């Protein structure tokens, strides 16, 4: 196939960049009141982590203030945040979950 040629006779190249959808980190935040057991349960229930992973992530949040619990497309991340926030509220815990663009 012939390369594109402008009126001046110079050859030009057009490169098409592949579009990747943006990813979003879902973060769990520490607080002083949510029981550790509840956080472990949330991680198992909504993020599919096994019990040992859930304990490790919960302790990371507890020690460091927050941790990334997963990376998802916008829609999935938004759903996880909503599910966790609704579940925490229903159980009267102040647990906070947010998302941010990677
Ligand atoms: N800091 C809480 C406690 O000592 C435990 C906790 C861990 C709370 C992780 C929230 O996202 C959290 N009971």
C-alpha cells in the first residue's frame, strides 16, 4: 500500500493509538469503629478474596490508613463502592470505600 503524500510531495505517517479503557482503583479506608471481622467479611463477600488475603488487606488498611482492594473498569468499580457503602450502612458501621482513576 502506498504511503500518504501531501501536496508538497512530503510523505506523512499517521499512527493510530490503541485506546485502552481507563481503570479505577477501589480503596478501603480505615476508621476507629468498624470491627476487623466485618472488614474481613466485606473483602471476602464483595472482592472474592480468600480469608487469609482478606485478613492481610484489612490489616494493611488498619496500619496504613487505606489500601487498594482491586482495580476495575469504571462501572465495576462504581458497583463495588456502592455495594460496600450500602452494606456498611445497613450494618451501622462507618466503613468508607472510594474509587480513583489509576
Ligand atoms: N481500625 C479498625 C479497628 O481497629 C479496623 C478497620 C480496618 C476498620 C480496616 C476499617 O477499612 C478498615 N477496629
